[in-house]
């Protein structure tokens, strides 16, 4: 399967923070799942699209000093595990904040930002990042 096909499949989750909710037990998943790993068969046909809260708080964070080649120009940068207001934990980059201002429990909100692109005239990839909540 090509990277472009995967890119388009992931757009609803990355652009809109959409996951799924099990109609059997109520657990929320991100990224979206086709069945609940807890309920298994009982969740068949009961998984519903679910729009995650775009607000939450920093659960854990780290400052990245040695970055992969794709992020070399951004280093150092902050990444965090965010607990959304609906209890889902997702990982994302923290932007528009000084490193010494980041703290566990800090309120944040998701924003759509450019992630990268394929060459000068290639596909631009967008996704979510987190900024301090105002």
C-alpha cells in the first residue's frame, strides 16, 4: 500500500481528531479502530465515529534535542502526551510556548498546522499540534 493512500486514509483523524467510540462499553479510541480490543466480537457493528475534544492538558512531555532527519530544522522541540477532556491520551508536538513554561497539567488546545511536504512542489501534509489554551 502506498504512502499517499495511507496519507488520505488518515486525514479524518489528523485533520479533525476523529476516533471511534465502542457502542458496547463506551471506550474511546484514537486513532480510529474497527473493533474494540476489550469487547472484541461484542463490538462488531457498534463502533461509532467520535470527534475527540480539541482541548485537554499535558499529561507528560519531553524536549527533543536529537531529531530525525525530517525534523532536523525544528530541534529542539517539545512533544507531549495530552489527555483530552474526554480522557483519551494522544501524542503531539507542543508549539508556541517557551520550554520553561511547559508543565504537567498545563491546559492546551489542538490546532491544525503544516507537518511537512514532499519536495518543493509535493504534497503538503497537515496535522494537529498543541498550543497553550487561552
